[in-house]
C-alpha cells in the first residue's frame, strides 16, 4: 500500500513500502553501551572504501537494507527514514528476507537529485508478536482466553491513538469487542487474528516499543545520465576526411563530423564520446599501426596531446576552432546527444607543459624524461605526469582545463587511465567540480584490478569501464553481471563498452558476425549504460598480429567507412543496434542496474537473466519484466530447457504467462520451464517482454 509523506503532491520517491511519518522516540537504557537495544548492523547502501557516500541516479530503484534482530521469539519491525535534499521526510517499512541471516530490505526509487540522508529504526512490534502467538495458541487451545484479552487490549489502545483514521478506529474497536465476547468461539476469534485488513492497519501504523534509532547515513543522487545512457564513440577527424588528388588526406572537421550526428541519433545513442581533440605532438609521433617511423601525412595519436599549436585547452587546427567546437556541441544537443570529451592527463614531448613545467614530469638519471609504458606496450609519444614534485601546480592546472571545457558546453568527461594517477587527486578534482557543477559526469577508463577500480568509483567517478569485454562464457557472465547488480552497485556504475580503439578481443576476432550481435545484446540489456566504438556496426574484426586491437588502428590514421552503403547491402549491425536502443527506451526495467537476476538453463552456453521493475517503482506505474536468453557460443545452434523462478515477477511457479520477443516479434506462452532453440547464425538472443497476466 502506497501512502503519502509530508509533501504528497511532490514526492521525491516511489515506493510500495511507505507509511505515515511519525517521530521516532529512541529507547535509551539507563547505562548506554555500544550495542543498541535492538541491534542494527551492516546497513546498505554503503561503500567499503574510506568515508565515501554511496550513490544512485535519479529514478534508480535503490534497495535499503540492514541486519536487525532481538532476543527470544518476540517480533520486531524495521523502517528506514529518508530525507530528500529538499527536506521531504518519508518512512518506508522493511520486510524480512527470511534468509536465515536476519536481513531486512525495501526498495525505493529516488527521484530528486542531491544529498539524501537515511537512517534505520527498529522496534518491538507488539501486534506482530501477539498475532504470531495468538495464531498458534488459540488454534491449539492453549491460553486462548488470555491471548484474546491481550489482543483486545492492543486493539483498544490502537483505536485510541490520535491521528488514526476513524474507519480504522471503528474496525479495531469492533474487533476488540469480538475477541472479548464469550459467545464468539475460539475458531471465530481466529478470523480476527488472521484478518488481513487489521494486519494492514498495523503494518501502516505499528504499535512500537523499545524503538532503536540507527546512525544518520548519506546517499548522493545524481542526474539520470550518470547511470543511464547509450554511448557511441567516433574520431571527428575521420568523419568527413577525404583523399585529395595528390594522394594526401584532408582531415575531417567539426563541421563535417556534425553531418554524422543525425545517423548516430537515429541509432538511438544519446552520448557521443570524442577522443582527444587537441593539437597532436610531432616529436616521437607514432605512424600507422603504432610504428616509430611515421610518414609526413600520418596524423599521430590524439592521446599524444600538445604541440607548439597548444595543449589541453586548445583544439587541433585541422578540426576547426573553439567556436566550431561549440557549434558542434549545440548541433549534438539538438539531436538529443550529449558530448563526452576525453580528459587525458599526459603530454606529448612538445606540449607547452614540458618546457614551462618540467617538474610535472619524471626526469631520468640520463636527463631524459620518462615516457609512458604499459608493458609490453610503449608510448614514446607520451610523457606521464608526476604528481609528487608540484602537486599544487598540477592540481590547479587540471581544474583549470576542466573548467575551460565546461565553459565550452561539455558536461561529461571520459578520463584516460585514471588508475595511473593518485586517488586523492581524483577525489579532490571531482568533488571540487561537482560542488560547482553537480551535473558534470566523469567516466573512468579503469581497466585495472578490482581494488583500484572500486576505489576510483567510490572516490567520485560516476561511471567505470569494466572487464566486461573479457567476460564471454555463460559462467563468466553470470558471475560478472550478478556482481555488478549486487556486490558493487552502491558505488560502481558500469559502462559496458563492447569494444574500444584499444580492445578487439579474441571473441570478436574469431566469433564472426554472431559474436557482434551477441555482445551488443548483452551489453544493452544487462546494464543501463553501455557503449560502442564506431566500426563495430561494420563488424571490423581484423586484429594487428599478436595483439587485441584492430589492424590499421584509427588511433594512428584516418578511417574511411561507407556507413549507408553497408546498411543498403545488409552488411551493417546498425539496424540491430537501433532496435536495441528502442527496446531500452521503451522498457524502464532496462534502465535499472540492481534488478538483474540470473536464472538457469541446461546448456553450458545459454545464459539467462531477468530484469524486473514493479509498477510502484516504475515511472508509468506499470510493471515491466524482461527475460533475456542468449547463446554465448557464436559458432553453434543450441537447444535446451530454460528454468525460471517466476516468483521474481509475481507469477506462481507452473502458471502460464505470455511473452513477446522484442527482436523478432514472435509470441509464446511460457511457464517456469521452457524449451528454446537459439541459432547463432540467425538469431542468437531472445529479448522477451512478459505480458500482463491473463
């Protein structure tokens, strides 16, 4: 039952567990100890790293939970008191998970951006204690008269409470009279004990004793784009590039790249990520395929930032001017696309920083400056930053650069290799920027160990790359996706990029076109944010020998692609990507992270998971359930039985329900056990929408 908080017309939350707000009177023993009267432990959402606040995004359905118990057999109740950034206070009743660990939980969709506070409150639930004992004892003929009188006393006390609706007071008074009436048999009295309407009165407004109040905790809610989005990446210099009569290549510009925006928007992408757009160094410039002998026309890697033409606050003259960039941002916004800009704290050897601030780099004993390495990869065209010689100077410069691009209209930054910089730097930078601009989002390219990745997310990064690209089998994906939805969702928001300019996995190299379809379907449905690097839709799968990146890598050269021709020839994945993004926008369950549950199949390649959003948490008030069944083997046709715990979306096991395949349009009637056949070469995935029950 959904009830109102103190501001019913502008509730900043959605919930099925709300109850009327009342002040909690904390029970205090004569001698205060560290343990509360009713222990409250392991509250969540929480962050295990440092003193950081957990986070959510606007409209996210967030589980609130705690471990709570008391001695003996008496029953307890648990509630969470939420205070929104605007001061709205609401109470939400938790339900026991009945998992043997005394855990309690409820889920609330948070709608208002800003700093929320929450605290858990536990109490002795006098009605629930009596109801449980009376049901057992009266049925057994043990102390029946006593139990009836105890219930009558509870009902009479509840009926006398100020603020309780008149209809409830009358019903409770009548129930008390029934329990005390000697003409009413014990069997008839049991109908009062088991009356769901009366129980509902006490769930909404319990009789509480020994109320114990937990600590005030905080939760940061950010704008929805911090957690939901479909990203697309392209190099603006390739969009509109052309070969001149003399064989040289003229770079694309912001103006020519803007012509690609309608096609990106038509595919349903709402964030466009640009690699660095700054001047590129000439010293130690890399040639095609990362060679050390560039030709005169080789444009170099955009990540080798800086030259005599400027540094991190400049745009490459081949792309245009700052005014051209601002026009590009406006054109993207008109298409419903936000621009994400790369922020790479590093420098080419001829970056102005090198001569002006040599203390920002590491000088080796021979007098040379150390270049970047990620063994076995070497980046002779890039100098990494040393944060220890002049931290104040580099901190100030990084903040100046970010502020500069914010002033140009950028609100999203994809940060290159943040795990190679001090954690305290990112904590300071992101908190400083978000204090000025709460809508700014930082994505961490943190392909690193779990501890650094999770620490960066905890310290402020709104999104993180993950090891999704290397999780390909059913077993790997089931464990990985469950972890994202359960173990780290309070602080890590995954962005499931299927590929990058640096990453072309063996799965994509050798899986053929089915592999591309499979990976896109999983990325788009398993997490609310995913990404695609341009060329994925053209099935670009040839790697440089001995590496996991594309041959003729776009990092070192211009790419010419026939987008429309590939669609006309039926050689593009763009229609499928478009359909995936249409499905994502139509189904709010896919815009959630924490609602994924893995189910079962009898085949070692058939992955099954469900994303369910109850109607009370959904923006349109309708329940939304999506079942994804995918053949993770791109080389085979698989037949198997799929086994579903239909209780997840409220269907009794064994009962039939209708599903529609949102990719093919096929319809079936399913139960909890179903036969599937998935042909990797035709359609390797079912994305099934559960229809309303008949």
